[in-house]
C-alpha cells in the first residue's frame, strides 16, 4: 500500500518507526508481476539469518556448518503466508494429498549481477519461476526472481532463461543446507521446477493465505490484490 493510501496515523507511524518487514511493508503495487522483497541472506553470509516473526528484527537462525553458501540473495515476500492455498497448489503439481503449508512467509531467491554487501534491505524483484520444495512434508515453495532493471538478468522472463548450472546449484543448496553429520533432519525434496505463470499463482495464493491468517491487518493490504 502506498503512502498516499495511508491514513494520517499510519503515515506518522511509518515515519517514526521502522516497519515490520513481514507485515508493515507492502507486497508491492504491481504484485504479483513485480514484488517487494526483503533480503535476509546474501551469498557471503556464513550465518543463516531469518526474520523474527514477533519483533521483525533479523536474527541468527544458525551458523552455516559447511561450505554450502547460499548462491543468491535470499529472503521473503512481505504480506505472504504459506497456508492452505499454497499447499493446495503444491498438492496439484506433485499429485499429493493432505499437504500443508509451512506457516512462514513465501521465500524468494533473487538473481542480480550486483554485489550487495549486507542483508536487512528491501529490493524490487520480478518473479520468473520457482521450486516445488517440500520440507518435512510441508509446502515450502521457493520463488525465483530477478532484480528489476538488472543489467545481466533483468531481461529474463521465465525460468527457462536461466542457465541450467545455476538452477542445479540452487537446487543443490536447498537439498543440502540443513544436513549435519549425526543429526536427524526432515526430508527435503524438490518435486518440480516451474515457470513464471505458476509463480504468479503461488504468490497470489500466498497473499490470500496471508489475508486469511491476519485479517486484523486489512487496512495495510494493497487493494489490487483483493481475493
């Protein structure tokens, strides 16, 4: 929701306090075609960070135990939630019943030629596809996007424009990043890679799940993404 759509109290709060990156930042006025992205991890991070759902601060989730650094800029799409509708789309693609969402914001991987030194920033991204990833039996989709106006990747329109080696590297990271010797981990699997059209459906579904989960935040929802 743009500042012009805010009431005076909302606008004053936005000027005085940092917005919660999940709830207080808009998904974007052109979503799902163009989305706001909050970056939690950059490729040089040796620690996995994630947003604390209550406070909105970026917190340490765990140190990266091995040399599997995240190969892209990774974060979340504000005002999204992986619930019933996201799980339903996953179930149709994977031909599985009784899927549930992982209860987190929708994850997004952003491709750019630029070096961004740190996380805890917002950028504008254009989704081009995604991974159907299940983590412990829960739908945990990963949207793949390019940074808007990026010189190297900005012309990509669909996942098929990405080099296969890059897609393979991303899949390998997500399939292995939770592994640790001697530990018991949820089964992580990627059942399919999908293109832009399906990514649009997933983003729209995740925003619909968000609206159902957080009806008290209706005043902050972008009007054009009405369900």
